[in-house]
């Protein structure tokens, strides 16, 4: 008979709950899970290894007498209705750790190439009026309304804002999964994005599983955090941007003003027209989603709270329905530079071809294992 492993039932339960799984969701793969958690039956070593893989838990942790206290490596600005959800999932932790490794690599790369510190980092402070901060950030990024008008759609403008941020030395990464593992989807309810402040290698990660409407606001929000010179993880909600502590509220206000200047909106908004018509028209003017426009119409005082709450829910449902119709996936060599950031991808590929980075390290940083993939990526990036 196979040898059973003496694992505390509490540890098995912790690993499952940490991964946001119910017993029912894992029973097909582990029929004895309920007995394991009750302590009436112990798993074998092989079973424990498979369970560790299924719950994304390092197998060594199962031999601890009690669950470790896991803390996020960046300041947590998230707000929760249910505090039990505050504990980070393996998906969130692994994503942050991967981005920290990329940031560390890029910092050394930038330093060796004599890159100067990014001026935006730490250039602002909380005492600065959000309107002033947003205008300064808009100028620093070179992303005014005139530039935005050149983009065909607001989704193109989202890509454009990422590109403008990267030109200023900010790494921008957007992905809806952990690494390249499509089975490990990130949950927008847990987090929408985070920023890792650094003078030479500032990094922003956007949860790509979120709606495009939310992503552009998240990017603007994290840019505000970078401008304060601090790291942060956020789950800001367009419908409730007045929530949170002082820092989070300031970043929300700056983000909203960066995307849709209130003075401009008050001039452009035509109350005599139907709201649905105005949402579409203003979305085209500012190259943002209708949800962002709706939020700013409320901020400008054209809607009461109850009106806004109802209209926001209706518009969100419409946007989510459209999102479901859109095709997912895409060309790997097109999506990869988005996942890890085009600036980062080009730097890794170029340094590897020049002999500065080992191929195995480049594969780990970029998230694949084949040399042929690397060669095709370098060609698509124009670095070959």
C-alpha cells in the first residue's frame, strides 16, 4: 500500500480556500478531499503533489503546522464588502512576483545602458489639486485630446495611452491570465491593476480579464500612483471612485480628469439631447468608453446619484454583453508584447541576441520555452 503523508487537515483546507475553490469543484479530481480535510484519511505523497499543483500551492507549505500569513509585497489600496476576500489568491501573488522579476531584470538592463530616471515617477504629491496633476500628467505623457483624436476608436486610444506611457519609460503589461497559462484566469473582482514604483523601471500591470472600459481607467489610475512615487494594488470601481482612503480618491480623481477634463465636458455636454446619444458622441470626442463618460457627466453635476446608479448598471450590462460577443485570443506574437509590455519584450530580445541575457532566462521572463518562438517574436518586434 502507498505510504500516507501526515499533513494537517487545516493546511489542506487552507490551500483550497486560498485558491477560491469549493470542495465540490475539486471532488472529481480528488474524491477523498472531504475525508482529507476532516482528518479521517491522509493523502499519499503523489496525491499531495497533484493537489498542490491543482491549488497552485508550493508542496513544502503543506508540511507546516499551520497556515502561513501571506501578505502582498505592495501596499494594498483595495476595498472589500467581504473582508474574507482580502487574502491574496495564488494567481495574484504569482502575477506580482513575475512582474517583480521582470522589473528587477529591466532595472539592471536600464542601469547598464545608462538610462536616466523616469521624470514622471514621484513628480506629484497629494496636496496638488487633481486638475493640476492631471494636466501635468497629460503633458508629460503627450496624450492630450488632440493626440487622442488620431485614434480611430477608444480601444485604440487605450493602446495609445499604454504606448505613450512606455515612451516615457514606464513598463505597461496587460494580461488576463497568470503568465501564459490560460487556465489560470485573473479575477477583476480581486484586483484591477497594480503599480510597482521605481525611478528607473516603473511598472504598471493591468488585469486584462477586465472590460476595456475599466482597463483604460485602471491604467490612468495606476499612472497617478506612479506620479506619487508609490507602489499600489487597486480594485477601483468607476461607479464608486469616491471610495477608499485619501490616496486612492486622489488617484481616482486624477485618472478621471486625465481622461475627461471636467471643464471641457461641461462645455461639450448637451442636456437637450438624449443621454444615449450624448454618451456615444462624447465617447468619440474623448476616445474613452461610455462608462467613463457617464461617470464624468455625473461628476459634472448633470445627474443625481440614484439616476447615475441606475444608468451605470444599465450601461455596464450593455458593455458586458458586447464584450461577450467579441472574439478572444488572437495571434500569439501580437498578444505576447501586450502581456509583458512591448518595451520590456524588445529589451529582453535585444539583450539576449547581444549575449547579455541567457536564452533560458529570456524564455522565463517572456513566458515560453521554445527557441523557435523566440525567433518569431524577435522578428515580429523588428529586433531580429
